[in-house]
C-alpha cells in the first residue's frame, strides 16, 4: 500500500513539474584552438569599451586576427573561423610563430571579441596522437610547474610539430627566471628536442588543465560566467568543463583490471587516471569529473559564490561553529567545538547524499559498471582485508590490502592530495598518506565527503587506516569499483520496448491516456533506493540503463526530486 501511494505521489509531482533547463557555458569568454589565417593592421587603432569589476575603460587595438577554429576548448562558439582584436605587442609575435594556437578571448557588448589577458592570451599547442590537444612545458613561454610536472606524459606527435627554435630560445632568454636559474634550464633541455629549425616538445599535458588555470586566474575575475549547472559565479571563480578534450581523454584512459576480493563489489587494480598500481593517477574534487590546475573553495563546481551557497548535494544547513570560553590557569581561551567549514554552509536542501552517476568521474571515464565506491564499501574493504605497508618496485610507498576471504591483493600508493595550499602527503620526511574518495557525503559536515584515509604509522598517528571526512573541494584519488548490478540492469531492458514521450519544455504536461501508460511502464522499471533520511535516490540509474529517452527519464527524475523537496521540508519542520 505504501508503495502504491508513493508512485501516485510521484505521478502527481510529474504533472506539476516541468523539465528544468541546465544552462550551458556562456560565450562571454572563449578558449579556441586553431591556426592564424590572416593578420590585418587597423591603421588608426580601434577604440573598444571594456569592463572590469571596478570600471569601464577604453583601449586601442591595432590588429585584427582571423583564426581558423579547429576546436572550442571553453565556452560556446559554432563557426569555423573567428576574428578578434588585439595589440600585437601583447601577443609578442606569438601569432606568427605558433602553428596551432590556443587563444583566450573575451566578448564585449557589441559582439566583438578581444584578446584581453595581455601575455596570457596565446599558447602554442600540439595535437598528440593519443591525448588530443596538449600543451608543453613552456607553452606560451610560460612555465606552470604544478600543472606540467603533475600531469605530463610522453608525447606522440606527427612530424613537423614544434615552434621555431631560434624565436623560442630568444624569447626565453629575455626572461631572467629561465635564463639565470639552473633548474629551469635543465627542465627546458629535458622537455624539448632541438633541431636546426624546431623546438619539439617531448612531454606535455591535456589542454584542459591549462584552460582551467588561465580561466581561473585571468578571466573569471572580470566576467560573470554561467557554469554548466546554471549558477552565476561572478568575480571569484568557476568550474570549467572542457567537454571536447574530455571526450578524447575518456577514450584513451586505461581501464583497471577487476580484482575479486570476495566483497560486494570488485575493486580496480589501480587508481583512476593511472596505468599501473604504483602510479598515483588523477586527482578529483568530489562531484567533479575533471582535474584542475588548482583546487580551491572558489572554483568548486557546486558553489554559487555570488550568493555564497551550495547548489547541489545539500543535506542540511550546518549550524555555525560554537565558541566556548574555557579558563586555564587564569587564562581564557576560546575553543571551537564544531567543524569549521571551508565551503558555504547554506543552500537549498535536496537530500542527495550519494554521487549521481553524471557527477562520478569513475563512471564518466570508465563507463557502465564502474563508479566511485560508497563509504559502506570502503568500510567493508577495511574490515575484510589485512593491511601491510609495502614499497612497490622499491620506491613507491603504500599499503597492500589482502583479502581475508580469498587472499587476493590490491595496492594503494600514498598518492597524497591537493588543497588550495598545494600538495600534501607525499613527503617522506614530513608525512606519507592519502585520501581515497567515496561517493558518500558526510551527514555531519555539510561541506565534506567521506573518504578512505591511509597513513604511514611511523609518524605516530592515532589511526592509520580509517574513514575520515575531507572537504569536497580538495583534489584526491579515486580507486574505482566495478558493480555488476549496474550493467545487468541495462542487460535486463536492452531487448524491451524503447520508451519515449514528447515533453515540451517550460509547459505543464497534459498527457494522453496512451502517454500515461508509457509513463507507467517507465515507472515500473525504476529500482528505487532511499537515502538514510528516507528520500528517493535515483543516482544509480540512467536513461540508457532503463532503455528510455533522456527526455522521459529526466521528467520522471524531476518528479522524484520534487517529492524529495516536499518531504525534505517536512523533515526540516520536525
């Protein structure tokens, strides 16, 4: 009886709710990759009005550039070519010396595009046979040590790709940090092969990391940008998906072997983004599918900094920290008794406590069946394995987890993690430790998720292998798990009728009897799961799994979410 009432309630909600639009990236800022077709002098310069957070000002541009667009790395742009204004002095002649160039452009009020980030608008990029578009160590004659050293891979370039060697050496010699500091000279010699004519990069990293860094540092401070979930970030930061590049990475990312430890899921043999167990792999913020150049509260995907609220995965609004005054030997000290949050503690409560598959990096890159483990699955791993410190290949420290059930093993390296203050946990003399992400939110701290924490006991920690809270916005490792039930669901419905109903956006649906029958069939395929608070959880499902259209699935999902909203408000009142 209870089940029938729930479905009826959902059906009513579906009639009330319309499909919700998700805003795409704005075209106010673009990052495009292409080659220069022509450069025209503007004889008297053209005065264009620009706006930053403090004032409107005018600047004269002396050059009009026509670029053949090969790929859009950030923003919305559909044409095969683009023209933009710049000062050739700002370009430092990069436009003439780079075969393929990554350009960062800003759209102004009259629809024109300008290069407005001075020397940080143009970068030489290369098309790698495996990774797609990549940047090199000194792309744009800028060295980004964190981005390059952390993400570099050996390149496989087609012949002829490089930058003019004479120009390249002359430009770098003008920068004291490159010409006078030995470490930079060593990096330069290691990173490039110099022929008579070309400086050819030997190593590089996906353009998406460079785009993320430049957008964060130079553009979002001056522009209101709508993120992919529709939020306005204003002058602080933004999450910047680079979907075209991601798709290329997605197709090349190596899938780990499945390791059967006798547990409820099979564990991957290495970290997401790695190729073997001893590699650290990638680092991800909770609910984001991309690595970033920096991990800060300001550029976290699910925060609207303009309103200072969380926009998704809001279980409750956290109380403000309580400060208690304690007197010790006549001295009064203040003790914070509650968690000091990094992210905002407010937002519209949606009751989502587990990552949805669309926000799960493991699912995005590895496909159906693969996902980030839940906290319960991590605890199962802890309880059912013997954990032994191990140095793999004589150099990579970590833990071997050996199943108490069947004796199978997997290795977890001390991969450390990234916060806004840099990288931690990989220094032999300071600390060796790691966080491994779970798909489960903390129900105590609104801005934190739960994670497996591994530490070297020689540092005299109270605990060495346990589940801890970790800020959602920091970059940590993911050890993916394989859940056969997710695949079997798709298998279950693959030969059944494909379900679809036309739903016009922004209107109240008025379904026919036949359409209501189709919706009933769709609802019967829903395998309902519930959060700890008794709310509906559809994060384990997708339209493809259920053999129905995205349009119909999203409509049904919106109904469940609307019901959750109503129930959540009721729970709050209690």
